[in-house]
C-alpha cells in the first residue's frame, strides 16, 4: 500500500472536530497536528483513498476553513 499525504491549514479550534470525522469514517486517514496555534496539520492516507479524501475535504471546507486574517 502506497501512502499519500497532504499538509493543510484548518481553523485551530476545528482540529479536534476534523480528527473525530476522520475516525468516524473508519480511520480513513491519520491526522497529525504540526502547529496547533496555526492550525497546520498533515493528513496521511492510502493513495487509493484519494478520491474519498478529496470529496470529504470539499464537503468539510466550510467547517474547517480558518477565519480570514484580521488587519
């Protein structure tokens, strides 16, 4: 099995929610937090699961997006 990974930024307050969703999907992917304050995470998954991961990320984008930067 070949692994794929994706580094991404999510709203820091939503990291736990994201991990819960991935676990609910029968451990679809492994989520590792790289920087909790910045919301930087890495998602690791079986390469053949890429279509499912992409669908899930599109569906969750509104809930995971970090707030816009304040100026």
